[in-house]
């Protein structure tokens, strides 16, 4: 596969992943509406992760590594790759509490659902800024 195709897939993956994370953010902000709604948010976030988000960030990771062999690794590239890996790592770390929270919701264990929701929020505090840095540097490096 040529560089242009890999880059296009990478950009598609980033855009799709960003869209999924945006939807999850909106969904998560509504989780305190009621106990039943909170359980539904936990279940829906789980299925969104499995069907959409995990495939999206895996695509970004694979295409990102594929492009690394075609680009000279300047200091800014290393920062971009590091920030991207931090964003993906935060997302991978988020999958664990998402799964555990769904299990807690299925068992109607509200205190565990609340605890796992806080952990999910903490992963976003790390992952979102890292993603913003990676995306910003990606645009800068592509146009610089």
C-alpha cells in the first residue's frame, strides 16, 4: 500500500475516532439523569467501544506505525507520535472500566457504576489533550 493511501486511512481513522469520542462525551454527560439511564449509558458505551471505537483507534495505530517508515523522525514527529500513543493508551486503559461498568450495570450495582464512570472521566482528562496535541502537530507537519 502506498503512503498516500495509508495517510488517507490514517486521517479517516482519526476523524471517525474523534466522532465516536464526541458522541460518547455527549452520552456520558447524560448518565446522571436517572439510575436506569445511567445503566443504559454504561451498556451503550460498552457497545460503542466494541463496534466502533476500538476498531477506529486500532486503524489509527496500525496506519501510524506504517507511516513512520516513510517520514524522517524529527523532534516534532517524535512528540506527535508520543502524544498519539498517549491518546491511544488512554483509550485502551478506558476500555477496562467501560467493560467493568457494563458488568456492574447489568448487576444493578450503582456504586460500582459511579466508581467506574469516574475512572472513565479520568482517562479522558489524559487522552483528549494528548489527541489534540497529536492532531495539531499532524496538521502542522503536513503543511509545514
